[in-house]
C-alpha cells in the first residue's frame, strides 16, 4: 500500500526562490558587524557613533528596494 502513494515530482514542488519572491536576501549580522567596525576604524576609531556605523554598513550591504 505504501508503494501506491504518489510521490511529488520536482515540477510539483515549489522552490525556495518561489516562496521568497519579493523578500530581499538576508545579510548575516557578522558581515554587518565587520563592515561597521571597518567604518569605525576608517573615521579614526572615534567612539559614540556605533549606531551610525551599523546603519551605514546595513545600507552598503543590503540591497535597497529600488535596486530590484
């Protein structure tokens, strides 16, 4: 009886890409953290602008909706 079950073919199975249409690819936090630290060092390691550095790194690494 188990052999009688119809298996789904690859054509019947939606791909991950189909499920994620319109969703921008995720950038790992480690990559953002590394880039933010590079920005921090690039401006002389002056403290107090960690959020600015993080947000700039996100803008650089994550595609904007206008790029789609």
